[in-house]
């Protein structure tokens, strides 16, 4: 394994790393280098990689510990070394993220005018359940139309979205179309912060749509990790709105092209560096904790 990189003191990669929580960076890292390999990775290797994007050793160790407690990672001890592999839960989360990144376009060009509606009313004391439900709805592409009523364009599988929350008896799920005097475009702009979504894509373009993105990053492994993390944060908050109700210059279209182009550019050199840096062992995703 190569020696640890020093934390960059200046440069664009610091801003990119600072904008993402360590767990978001970790999920990107696991999706890139663990998910499809059936492996567990040595904690020291993870520290080496994260040092390249300005994340401290303490922050990495704290993140690994928290993710174990949340059943997102499993520990595997080999001698004096501690390796971390995926659990069934984290593998599912990462595959869903992979599908969102690679399987769907930045805008919805096939919308048939149908909306999926979810209404809910939870006891005031159920703050945690309410937070979890809203997080699931946002990730699935829903937006809040009014108090207790969320909508999303298209036919969404709500049972899959809320699986495991135990809230089915508190939900009302409907599908329908806008009717006069309400127009689909009005619903879209009431339920979704289109200006905010566009601004986030423009910020992404400001960071990455340039001849030499992140010139002070130490290598393409760091750039790849930051690129994927930035993009994952975007798609997590983007409901893939219908193209017919968006401006022709909607920045998500350009941003997606930039992401895919740079991802392909960084892929080979980043993998070569990762092969040299990462210390891994075979591990099953469902392996138990030590």
C-alpha cells in the first residue's frame, strides 16, 4: 500500500470535499470500489484515499464506526487489521444509487401526465418516522404540494418506497391527472423548488465544466471520488421533472453530459491507482459484525 497523502492546503477539491458529508463520500467510495467486487477494504486504505480529498483520519474512523452501528458496514478482522464490507442493507442502498446515477436520465422525457399522490397524517410525537418518510419520498422523486400531501410525476411504486417503515396504515396513495383550473406546470412549480434545483446544477457545472477541473487535486482517484459524490448529491435531490415543463436550457442536461464524460475520462487511471492503494479481502455483503 502506498504512503498516505497529505491533506491539500488549498484548491478546488477542498471546497468539493467540504460540501459533502464524510458518509456521502464513503457511499460514493463503496459504490465505486466495493459494491461489485464482493470485498471488504482495510480501514487504513480508506484513510489513504480520503486524505486525498481532505478528510481527516479521525473523520474516516468516526464515519466507519457510525456506519457499522447503522448496519451499513460489517467489520472483518484479519490479524491486527480491520476490514469493512457491505451489509445487505448497504448493498441495496448502493445499487439503488447506481441505478439513479446510470439508469435514468437527468430529465423525464416519457411522462404521460400521470401524478402519484401520497397523503399522510402521523402523530405529532412521531418525528423520527415523519423524517424517515419524508426522506424516502424525496429520494423517490416526490415533492410537498401542501401539508401532508406529496406528489411525483409518473407511476411510482410507493410500497417499495416506504418498505420497512411500518406506516402503510397511515398513507393514502392515489394516481391521477391535473384538472382545470389546475395545470400540470403549476403543480410542478408548487411542489418542487425548480429554481433551487437549477442552481445546484449550475454550481456543479461551475465546478466541473472546465478544461481542467480541480487542478490541485492530487490525482484522478481523488477527482473521480469527488465527481461521483457531487453527482450523487444532485440526483438524490432531483425528482427528474418532465422535460416538457422545463426550460430548453435546463442545466441538468448539460451537467449530465459533463458528469458522464469526466467519469469515463477518470475511470481507467483511478482504477489503476485504487488497485495500488486498496488492501481488500473477499467478503460476503451479509457477513456479520465482529
